[in-house]
C-alpha cells in the first residue's frame, strides 16, 4: 500500500488534465459525447476519453463480471442509481454513460480534492481511499494506464491538426466490432492495414499497435495483426 499523500507529487508532473473546452480528434469515437461531458464537469475531453478507453476499450456494450456497464464501466445498480440512472439499458447509450462517468469522476475529485485520488476511487471504490487514507498498488497501476492513454490520445490529436490523410485509426477500431468471427476480424484488419499503413504516421501506427489486443482480441492470437503494424513502424523508422 502506498500513502496517497506521497502519490500526488510523484505523478502530478505527468498528469495532463487541463481546462474544459478542448476538442478531440476529428472522427474520434463518440467525440461529441466526450466533449460535452468534459465541458459539463470541468475536465479535458482527452482525459475522459482515456478513462473510457482503459475501462472498456471504447466498447459501448461492454459488461464486466461485476456488472459494470458501457464505455465508462458504471456499476449497476448502486452507482448508476446514485447518478440518477434507473434503467440498466440506458447505460449502453454512449452519451448517457460518458456523462455519468464524468459526473462520478467529478464527484470523487471534489470529495478527495485531488484528480488523482478521484481516479483511484473510481477504480477501487471511494471506501478504499477514504477509510485507509492510502491507495492500493493496483490503483497506482490504473492511474498510470490512464495517464499513458491520455498521452497517446493527445499525440493523435496533435498529429491530426498537422496532417490530413486517409489514415483514421478509429475506422480500424470499428472494424473490430462488426463481427465476432476471429478469422473475419483478422482479415478485415489486415486488409485495412494493407490499404492505409503507408499513409499512417509512426504516431498513428504506435497508437494502433497499443490497441490491437483491445480491439481484436483472439483475432490476433497468431500475432499477424500486431506483427504487421510492428513491421510498418520499423520500416518507417529505418533511415532512408
């Protein structure tokens, strides 16, 4: 167990939350929902999107073994009802779920007077933070995942501002959701890479590589999708 008071100065230097009102990359899944929820709750949309990406892999229909639902993995029924959501099926609506998650993060941030401790409480539950005054090690790992994810999202945002190309990683993510057949998912992923990898930047390829397992799961059991992305990165990094 790590003292929460010692946690803050260690991580704060790489925490990227900023003022609300920024925009996500064009075409980012559910970008309007993230932007509105972030503005309403005084977060940066990249931060809220990072939480959703780590929690659910940006799958609006995700259901955990603990019955946490949707993009932000809202626990049903207790947390959902505390947030004013009375119908389980409403948690599968992207904007409703994202708004609920952002509101819950806002409540926890205000309660603990710290965005970092708010994240820890979001992951392990507020009682685990308030009763002990310490943060479990697994909460530290979770926080670091959120920070890393936010960095990747921001890199992609910055890239999109500079380059107008056909490479759109969110299209590849959506392809991973169209079928449950691993062979078909592998084929559509490889076809997409064959068509677009040459116009993807290294940052976009790294962004994709870090998400292959989340987006395609068993479809990449042979490693063919990951290997193809890795080769594309290596070729791009080779001196001309």
